[in-house]
């Protein structure tokens, strides 16, 4: 029974620490707008657990271009052992080349201790198409080329050699959309596929989705979902990671 109570307390503290999937307001007026979701919990006594979650989203948009900044941090310790340590940061610049065509360039950084990843840096550039662009709904398709550089915590066997780093050219294929469901509720999602051009058949995929319900002008109730898949995660590691977040975020408009 003690073990069951301890497990339940850890689960509750993890849920409490899950930061909101922040969504910044997008307006084509050239002003930076941001949103921040933060969650934390600390348990002591029979259970010793610390959890921290942080999500951030910032956008500056005009009728001609858009600059996006985003980040996600997950960290947890239980019983003196680190149980989660993941950081994702990124930025993307979009430039409209016509009514529907746009070009983009981006940089994404990722660290994940339990995926043996010290640092992954991905540079990408390409073209996209505004399939739908209205006040209530946007839907974009995009594709291009990228270069991925991985640095590992422990050496991995890749192409028959033990390596502590690995770089390769990749494709970048994706879609993203935003949906204003009502005056107070919005939803956005983004799917990206990154096929490895050096080792055919290997790929990574990420799907991020978030639902935001306004509680006031500055605060949202949020639910977020993330799936991350790696077709070649390495020996002893799972190919898919799933993260669900709930909580409150603050908007800076």
C-alpha cells in the first residue's frame, strides 16, 4: 500500500508540474507577442520528487513576414534520480513571396538525456504554400532541405562505426494549422517529417498540438500533446516519446 501511495503521489506531482502548451497571439501589426506556461511541484517526506515544466511561444508578424520563437523544458527528479531531462528550442522566419507562396528558414535545437542526445542542431530552408488563410483558420504545407548534427552522451554504432557525433542531410516535410473555434477557444497543430537522405528509410517525426481556452484577457487554460518518433533510436531505447501537458499560461500582448 505504501508503494501504491508513493506512486500515486509521484503521478500527481508530475501532472501538477506539466506546464501549459503556451500559444502566443498572432496579429499582423509588427509587434512581438508572447505566451509563457510554467509548472512546478516539490514533494518531501516519504516521497522526494521535484518537477519543472516550461513552455514558451513568441511571434512577430506582418503582412509580409513572420518570426517565430518557441521552447519547451521538462525536468524531473524522484528519490534522488533524474527521471526527465529534455529541452527543445527553435526559431523560424517566413517571408511571403506572393499571395500564397512563402519561403522559410529555421533552426531547431534539442537535448534529451534519456534518448542519449547531448545536442541536436537542425538547420532547414525551403518553400511553403498558404492553402487556407482566413481570420479563423490557417493551413500551410511546407517542404525543403536541412542539415542535422547530432552529439551523443555515449557513443553509438552508426554505419558500422562507433561515433560520438553524426551529421547528415535531410528532407523537411510538414504541415501546420491554426483554428479559432470560438471567441475564447483556439487550437493549433504542427506535423514535421525529417527523412535521412544519407541512410534511406530512416526518419524522425514530430507532432505538436495545443488547445487553449481563454479564462481572461491575459490567461489561458491549455492542453498540449506531443509525439516524437525516431525510426532508429539506438539499442535499448524506445522509438516513440509521448508528452501530455495541462495547465495555465500567461499571454504578453
